[in-house]
C-alpha cells in the first residue's frame, strides 16, 4: 500500500517522492515538475521556486497514490495484492507524460474538476502503449478519486504560503485585465451614497407582485414589516469540526450535545451580529455565528427577505440612529442572487457586480477588490438551491469558499432551501449552519398587527380583519400549521380581506392562485389582444400543463425553469386544442406579457421562465396529477401508486407535491398510498418512505376511521424513534423527526403523551429523548401535571447534561409567568449536582437577567436584579464547580459590567481562582477591559 509514503517526514517528502518513489535524480525531478505543470499558466503555481513546486508536486502525488490504493482496498483487494500487482503500475502511471499534466490541472486557480475520465482511459489503454497494467476492479470510481484529489491539492495550496501568494497575484492580474476590458466603456466608479439609494429602490418594499398587486395600498415597506426569525444551529456542525481534531468520536458527540443544547433557539440578528455572550464555550469553539454562515429554511421561510433586510439595515444606519449598535449594519452589504449569477455566466463575483447584475447598480471591479481587502463588508449569496445544475452549484460553492479565503475581512452569509442541500463542502471550509425556525404565536400576531397597520392604516375594517385572521389561525389546526411560514401567512393576510380563509393547504394555494389569475385578467385589458374568452379554467389548465411538463424534465421538481420554446409549444398546443384562433400569436403575446409583469409565472432571464415561487410549481403539478387520475382517467390508481409515488418517494424534492396529491384524494385512496409507502424498504434512503407516509397521513382530513393504518404507522415511527442502525450523527436524522412526528400527529391522544413520557425514561439516544421533552412542552404545556413532571425529572438527577438543558429552557420560557418558577430556578443553583447548578445559573443569565435588566436602568436595579446580582457574585466566588463559576462570572460581565463588585471579583478570580484555566480566562477579560 505504498506504506513508505506514510512514514516520510514533511521536510523530506519532496525528495523522497522522487528518489524513492519515482527513482528520479535531481535533473529528472525538475523535468518531471515542468511536465506536471505543462498545462498550467506560467504566472500561477508553475512560476513557483523549484523547491516549492517540487514539494507541491510531491504532496499531490502522495495524495493521488493514497487515494487510488484506498479505493482498491474499498474494492476488497488485499494489501498484498495491491502491493504486488498495482503499486508498480501506479508508479509507472504517474510517470506517464500524458498523466502528469492531468494531475497538474488541479493547481490551476479556476479548476473545478480534473479529467477523471481521461485518467480511466489512460489506465485502460496502458497495455496498448506497451505498459501491461492490471485491470481495475469493477466499480472502481475514478471520478471520486478525481474529486477528492482536487480537494487535497487545494489544501496544499492553502497551506503553502508561497503558492497561495502566487495564486492571489494571478487573481489580481486577472482582475486588472478584466477591469481594463470592461472599462473600455466608462468605469462605473465606486459611489457608495448612490448605491445606498439603489438598495432602497431595489429592496425597500415587499415584492408583493408575486402574490397580489391588485390593491395599490399594498406598498408595504420591508424595513417596517420585517419580523425577526429565530434560528437553531445545525447539530452536526460542531462534532464535524471536532472530528478533525484530536478527540474521540464519543467526545465529539458529547461536546456536540452540550454545545447544541446549551443555547435555546436564538434571534437571527443576534446570531449574525455575534453579540450574544458565550456561556457554553468549553473547548475553544465559539457558539456564535462566526464570519461565515449558511442560513437554511423551508420555502417561504423568509431567507431572501432576511438578506434584503440586512442590506436595508445598512441603508438605515447611514441615515438614522436605528442600528448604530449593530456591527453588521456598519459593513457595506453586497447581495448576490445566485440564480442571476449562474445565468450571467461571468468570470467572478466581482465582474458580476461590475456589470450591475441583480441590484441595479455597478461597482468598479478594481476598486471593489481594494475595498474588500481593506474594509469590513457583509457579502450575501442568496439562493444556492436555485442553482439547479449540480456541477454549476458545486463550482459556485467553490467560488464562494475561495472568495471567503481571498477576502478575510468579509462576513459571508449564504441562504439555501433545506431540501437537496449538502453541507459538507461549506462545513469543511468553516461555515456554520443555522436553520430558520417556524414563526411562533407571538411572532404570527406581531406580523398580522403590523401588516394591517401598514397596509390599511386607519381603515375602519382593519380591527375586524385582524381579529378574523387571528381567530382563523387559532381555531383551525390546518391553518395554524400553515401560518408559521411567512410566505403563506402573507397570502392569508391578503386573502383574508376578501373572504374567510380555507382550512386546507391545497385550497389555500388555490385561492392564492385565483388572486394572481384575477390580476392576469385585469392586465389583459391593457393589451391589444382579445383574451377575454380565456377563462380561469383555461388559465389553470395551462399552468397545470406547464408544471407537469417541468416536473417531467431532466431536473424534475428540483428545477423551476422552462425554456421559452418549450413554453410556447405548450401554450400553442393547448390554445389550438381548445379551438382558439391564431394560437401561436396568442401564446407569444402571453409570454411577452410575462417579460414585463410577474404573475404566477415570471421571466427568469436567458430565455427561460419559471413560477414566481416553487410552491406554485408543486401545487399545480399535484393538481394535474389528481386531474389525470380523477377526471381524465388517464392514470389508474395502480399507476398513481407505483409510478408517481413509487418512482418518487426517494426524492425529497417531490415530497411536497406528493403530500398535496394525498390531501386531494379520497380518504380510501390516500390511506392505501400510506400503506403502500410503509411497505417499501427505505433504510438506504434514511426511511424517507416512512416519513413521507406520515406526512401524507397528516393530510387526510378525517383520520378517525383509519385506526388500523394509524396503528401501523405509529409502530413504524416508534421503531425509528429508537433506531440505532447508522452512525450516531446520522441516527439523529432518523430519531428526532420520528419523535417529532409522533407528537404532532397524535397530540390530542393522552395515550401518546404517556408513551412520550415513558420514552423520555427509556430512550437510547439523548437527542431523541431531548426531542420528546421539547414536544411534550410544545403540545401539552397547558396540562397541569407537566410542570411537576419536568421538575421531578430534574430532581432524579439521572439524565445527561443535554436533557437538563432542554428541561430548564422549557420551564424557564413556557412557565415564566408562574410565580414559583424563579424561586425554583434559584433553588436549583444550590443543588448538590454540579450540572444542575451550572444549567440553572446559565438559564438565569440567559433569560431572566437579560429580560429584567432590559426593563430597568443600570443605576436603578429592581429587587429581582439585586437578587440575581448577589446570586452571580456568590456563585462566581464560591461554587466548587469550574463551569458554574465561569458561567456566573460571564453573567456578571455581560449584565452588570459597570458594577464595582464585578471588576473586584474578576481581579480576584484572575489571581486566586483554584483553576488555572479560569485564572487565565479572567486575566484575558481584564486585558480586554483595559483596552476598551
């Protein structure tokens, strides 16, 4: 297995590769390096000093040879067979003049993939060229090797200062050449003041034309309408980071749980601004957002609105006192819509901004590069999931990673849908991942109040509409399940003006589409085109056909694009079949209309179109499937079951459409679909069949008569709640959602509450136990005995740290108004259990002190503040547990930074604390305070 490669020290690696491996002398080694970089530009790595280039080639060869031998081992070849049959051939292979430049490609600054197919061909054809190589085993994956090899080379470049400097120089020269080319016209300059006005024009108002523009008063300012979401950090992130360091997997998992559950869901602006104190830093890994982050969310969760708000926050901070406390608001924001970037096909993000794509403003590329090098900026990449071509998406991801490395002063934010997103590349590049949480009741009510205030002003009907919408959400579980999504809540607010809301999601989409189709009607009258005979039925049928055609394409429902030619053909054929005269002319004029106005369909650029929101694509596709089954009878139930559900349940991008289909079917057919899905073997797909079956079951309006299928479904979910067949981190993706679905589907069933409470006592995984606790608090917090049950669990002191974190967070927030809660928390700070003391202190610091001090001044502390101050002072000075002292001291620094006893105690801990680590930490805090 080329074991000698693993025993060579780094300083001797270059020499050893050539002398021991390739058996080359000094001159031959230099010739090898020249051949290796034969295809590379001379101003890049190829221009490096001989010893630097030689070492880089050596590292690349080591990586390549080890990747090949590892792949051979994966094909179940013995080490002896690899050594005797393949090692000599591999040495000859990497000496081949045709192979060397292919491997050298990876050092090009813009390389997104090496030619793995060519490597496979060269190996296979070696015999024809007089080199009888042994055949590679069936299934040998050259493409995987090529991808992994490219990553290794990029790491070599990053970790070699000379190479990194050369590539950065080459980048500067590219920018200069490109800017000179672009500036043959007049340079766009770098006018920040005018850019501010452009941002206000582009993003100042909610883009309600995608939902409704029939009412002119719906010109709602995004700045005033923005409801700050809460987010939770991805559980797998910290352990993935730790797995690269010198800790065991079990230690990484335990750290992961503590880090994840140490903090509750947090407001997104606090996370992005990294203003929240870190009460849980136990390994040097911060729980803040860091300078690189990914915001994940469901469709309509508000990802794009968040980025637009951040841009406007900077605009407001330049003209008012609104955001002077925000670090992010002081940073120049650059917002790049990745869908537009992919269509533009420019060479870099800087060129994209130079050309003025996206926001209608241009920045001179050279000046922008200089600004990024010297000043803090907020660079936001919106909609990674909207780049549908996988190779293009991967290339753009690599572009973002390189951009972040090139401009370390820039804070980088990326948004993406959850479905279809792969976190590995960005995780390895140091990006932290946060998921937007659904709106809670308070946030929903705040949204409704604000919406109608801004949209209707003093309209006397406003209060009635506000009350009707809130009551509809409160009284209907179906509507309540939809209202936690900002896009759907906006639709509800608009529809609520015209009618009472439908209680079904599909009906809600239908009503929303009618609003859009009505606007289409209104706009037709402005055209010199007799379209009045095209009714709502015809329009809906056209949209169904378009959606159905799009899902049948190469990208299916993952894509939301259709070419102008294909769209014209669908509309023309439909109009002709319906007996309309001049069908092609009418089709062309309909499409021309879409170029200027957004209705359900909109112009995506580059002669392509799509639905204004993927929600409508999924909805109309589902309607067409049901129409073919129920009305046209061109789809039998067996075909619906086997071809529609059977062929697509493995694909998450289809799940929303399949759920909608289930919601529209007769209960008999829906229950049969659920049963069919449960019978599939979905272990290799992380049991997507069971989870889809559960979601389809939830769509059935009357489930009371389905006791048999309900029992069967619960049995499957119960097994998944305790599933331990995968790696522990992967089990998290099985256990947690299974518990969550059980709670939501049977939240009115006291038997299932008893099951969940028992599950907390016997669960094998802490993550699923924690989820059960959260679900009990969510759905049964108004049950009288639940609070006592939670407190009893704490008193038992038999559960892990993460369970305590979860319970304390729930009690502190859900029963905050209970007069006994604060007393109980303060009592817990005196517990004999050090973890209980630590968690209680943390909860008091995170929630109670923060909220109470916000309501009082620093000089006039109320009684509660004084109680907490004394508690933190006593714990920081006398608690026997290091982390309890650290937590209390951090609380003092955060909430009582000017109190004289805080500084006095900090100095005492810096000198006298029995723990060396805490003494050092206190000394660092003193140093920071002296520098402020």
